[in-house]
């Protein structure tokens, strides 16, 4: 027969262990879900921002913007692109790493090919967590 002095601590331990286990399981599930949502937001922003940057550098390429972007934001001029780009930057402030924000801001204040490629390099690092050996000069076409 099982000793009653052993059963009560065993059941109590299993109950507390189950509660603690369930708590941490839910905690890590929510954290993973939050990280996934943040990653998807980064992908979305980091895909669109280079397009706006390219059109700011080369305004004659405005026709190469995706049709849904042209219609949604009613983009027809360089000023429209600047306004849309500012809106994208404002959304990035919520989640992008400091290095990306600094690179984008640098591009916004002084658009150039060098700052364009520097920004893409920082986005690449932030998006994939890669310690790249390539410099922005090496990526530049």
C-alpha cells in the first residue's frame, strides 16, 4: 500500500509543476507569436522602403512602383513619394533597430547611392540577423 505521507507531497508537487509548466509554455508561445508578427512587419516595411528610396534617387522610375502603391497613395510626384516614404519611416520607428532608422534618416536627409546601399545593408542585417562581411560598397551595383 502507498504511504499517505508520500502521496500528498507527490500530488502537490505534480500540481504545482503542471501549473508552472503551463505558465512558461504559454509565456514562450506568446513571445514567439509576437516575434513572428514583428518579423512579418519588418519584411513588409523592408520590402517597400527600397522602392521609395529608388524612386527618390531616380524620379523617372516612378512608373515602376507597384500599381497598388500608386493607387493606394495616389502617387504622381516626387513630393508624393517623399510623403509616403515619411509615413513608412514613421511606422518603422515602432520596431526597426536603431542602425536601420539612422540609415533611413540619413538617406531621407541626403539621398544618394551610397546612403541607399548603406540602408539596404543595415536592413539585411536587421532582418536576417546576419553578420555580413560585405560592405555597402561591395553590394553597390
